[in-house]
């Protein structure tokens, strides 16, 4: 194989892995106190971290009753969760 073909194959493999990760997205499980709640999202305080979780068809409350101040466990796709620590935000 020439160098160009190897690069093309590598690019195709990388693209396929990205598509597979999006299609079979990894899940995140967050347990903590509900600090904000709306039809669009859930905010959960988990230790020093605050999580904002987008409510989608794949967002599941696996433990607890979803209400302000309650402790719950929420499972969602990693693309639907954003973790905030202090003023810095990073997508998980």
C-alpha cells in the first residue's frame, strides 16, 4: 500500500469509530441533590460538582423521585451531560 492509501484507511477507521461512539454513546450516571428542574434539563449537585443533564428519551431516573431538593440517580448519554466545577465547565 502506498502512503496515501494508508492515510485514507486510517481516516476511514477514525471516522467509523467516531460514528460508532455517537451511535452507541457511552452513558453517565450521576447521583446527587436536584438543584434545578425543567422540562428541558435537570441540574444535580454531586459533591463539589454540578451536573446539567439534558432531558431526552434516553434520560432515566434510576433511583429516587425527581423533585427539587431530592437525592436522585440519573443515567443519560454522555453527550447529554455537562459537568461544572466552580467556574470552569467541561463536557463529559
